[in-house]
C-alpha cells in the first residue's frame, strides 16, 4: 500500500478542486480519483468555500483561480491547516499557495505532492499539541528556527548544461547546491554532512540515480530526505513505479529550471521543518519528561499527549491510530536479555524507531521492550503497515551479543487500533495492545 492511501478518510471527498472548467483540472481529477484521492470540483471560489461548510477537505487544488483563492480557502478550513496547491500559467502568481506548478503534472506526482503537503500540515498541528503537552508537564518545547542556515541540496550526477542550470537556479533560490558526480561521492557527502534534499540526474542511464535512491531508502538516517529525479530526456519510464521507489518528485525535461528548483526547495523546506521538530524533541530529553535511554516519550508523557491528540480528530475531522510494538523473545533475544546485551541495544533501537516515524507521529517507550506509536491522520490498517515497516527495518540490524556470541536481531509483534467515535484514549491504547501479534 502506498502512503498516499494512509490519509484516506472514507467516502467523503478529500481534495477540493476550484476550477472554472475541466481543461486543466479534469484529467487530474480523474487520475486522483483512480488513486483513491476522491475529488470534488467547484466552478467558483464561492462554491468551493460553501462546500467547506459541510465537508472537511484535506487539501485544495486551484487552477488559474482568483488571486485571493488560497487565503480564502485556508481561512475557511481553520482550525485545520489546509494545504493549497496551485496550477497556474507561467508568470501568473498564486499568493498564499503552498506550491505552484505550471502545466498538468502526472496524477501520481500530484498525489504524492498532495500527500507531502497534507503531512506537513498535520505535523504543524501536531507540534502545537506537543508544545501544550510539554507545557502541562512544566517544560518548554521550542522548535529551532528552520531558516537559521541555508538549505543544502545534494546534486548527484554527471554535470551537463541543464544540470548546471538547475544548480544555478537552486543557488539563486538561496540554497547551497553540492555537486556529487558519482554515487560513491554522493554517499560520502550524505554520510559526512546533513542535506535537506537530493536531486538525482537521470542522464542517459537512470541506473546510478535508482541505485542512490535505493541505498538511501535502506538507511534509517537518510530515509526521509526527499529525492527528486531530474530527467535528461523523455524516456519510457513508469512514473508511478518511480514514486513507489521513494522519489518525492520527477522533473521532466520540458520543465523550466526555475520551477524545478522551486519544487525542490519546497520539499527541502518541509524536510527542514520536520528536522527542526525532531531536534526540539531531542533537546527535551533533559526535561525529565522523556525516556532517558531512548529519547522517546515515557509511558506517562505518552498517555498525557494521547489524551490531547485524541481531541484533534473531533475538532479537525482527521482519524487517529495507535500501534504497539513488542519485542519477540526468541532464543537469541532471550540469551541477549539474560546477558544484559538487549538492554544495551535499547538506546539504538529507540533511536531507530524515532528516526523511522514521521515528524507528526509520536513514539513512546511503554515498557523496557515495548514501544507505542500515535499516528494522526492515519487509518488503522495503514498504521499497522507503518509499524510493520519499522519493525522490518529494525529486524535487518544486527546487535552485539557479547564476546564469543554471534550478533542477534530483534523482531517485533505488532498491534494497531483506530480511534472510534466516543472512545477514550486509554481504551484505544488497550485495544492496540490487545491486538499485538494478531494476524
């Protein structure tokens, strides 16, 4: 299941489309509907605003709309943060839109960008709730300024005129573009310093770019860095497959360099914001509210925060799910536990859980070998897939078991539950715990 399905809110439309006609938006709506992103089209801004009185949309798509369209729709959606993506003719502004694209994008590309924008909005809402939770516990949670340093973008591939033009456009946008001519140098740079996005040059052969993407998606530290594939020429490529491989965007050869740069910088800014939220939580480890060994929420802090998060679905119309991951006590793990090696591995395991969840998801340590996740805007089935993915990545890591013993791996049993109308947070957590190990 693609993560675009994670945000499904049932039969109601998820994307409001404001377009005077179907020339530009019609094919995109059909494509989004086919991917599960149900759309509702309004011919006028007033019509779109009226639709928002009865329906809670996750995002809005405006096509050559009035200049005030984005601001009007955002204000009408409050307290939910509404991302707005604008399709506009070259040279025409769309003030207030979170992202502007010229020309019709591929539906899979549009779905992924909508997902990223919605996830960013959910993260903003979630961080405000976390600040309230920490304040109630007597601690201050301040997000570092994401604009403190210039954005850094890795540009990987053999340079040619268009790739150099893109690097210049990134620099003109205020970013630091770092060139890496080969996959080897790309990974050297990625391991040596931090980047906010990576653009991979397709060239004549796309294999190096696909290799870099695959390697980054197998690395917990690099997993979330947004990847953009910059095509040198129109090739016989399956764009849906590329997005499934983990690319956040694919730029075609006929896309102007400045627009491609703007799209890359938008991804980089979102990622920088996510990192700032993670850094704020790391800085809170000394507050006495976090688990000292893993840096995750304690059981008590998680319970307090879950009670606050559970109110958000009622206020904003978003779902909420909870997952529980419990270590499986196989023979190797049992021996490691007896020797104290499992305890020594727990800080690393906790750090992996923290890095693998999205910025808007809350990870906690409920017991020495039990973890929990609160996933806003996520249905129960998709939440379970997220937890299983995290468990699978950790299961690929070998941990030290002491002298003269082979390294051991850790497996998890997983349970998940989705908040039901009228259900208490404690009941939700109990149901997720009871579901651990269920098929």
